[in-house]
């Protein structure tokens, strides 16, 4: 049996120096990006995904978007699986916040923000 791996172009735009990112955030950011891209490959039928990381208003902002089939935002409570829930819990474990924005045929955006630690 042949397994097909869909192709997804990932555009990465990091507008932050690694030294600005608190050590405790790094694995959280990594896991959120990993699971978001896994989900994009598994469900979205997207051709492109974009990952951005930047800092403004004393916080670090992470966003992962895809241009795939998305889903109806009002069904989010029924949709939530272990992947999305654990991403959110990981963000909260370091006082961050995570949001999911989706719309049918307009892809999914996962946003997370983390307070800047001085
Ligand atoms: N990028 C996406 N595009 C379209 N649908 C998505 C996307 N990401 C998630 N979903 C939908 O949300 C559901 C929940 O995702 P979640 O990662 O929480 O669980 P899962 O991927 O089904 O299982 P797990 O991550 O535990 O292996 C998915 O089953 C899928 O229906
Ligand atoms: Mg998943």
C-alpha cells in the first residue's frame, strides 16, 4: 500500500531574536507549531501554512495559519481533541493564552501569546 503525504508549503517569518524568548516558552512554542502543522497536514487540504513569531505590547505572539478547508467556528466545542486541548493547556501552563479561529473554506488560525519576561 502506498501512503501519500500531501505537500504543504510552510512560510516562516520570525521577527524576534531567540534571546528574547524565555526558556520556558520555547518547548511550548515548538509543540504548538508542531501540532498545528500536523493538524494542517491531516485535515486542512491546505497548500500553504504560515508561521509567524513576533513581539509587541510586551508579549510574544505566535500565529499558525493555513489556507485550507477550515471548519465552522460554532462547532469548536465538539471538535476539540487532545491536540488542540493540550496546546491550550501548555500555553496556560506558562501564563500564555491560545485562541483558535476557523471558518469554512477560510482555513484555521492558531494564535498564542506569552507575556514578555524581563
Ligand atoms: N487546520 C485544520 N483544518 C481543518 N480542520 C482542523 C484543523 N485543525 C484541527 N481541525 C479539526 O479539529 C479537530 C480537533 O483537532 P485536535 O488536534 O484537537 O484533535 P485530533 O487531531 O483529531 O486528534 P489528536 O491531535 O489528539 O491526534 C480535528 O479532528 C479536525 O476535525
Ligand atoms: Mg491533532
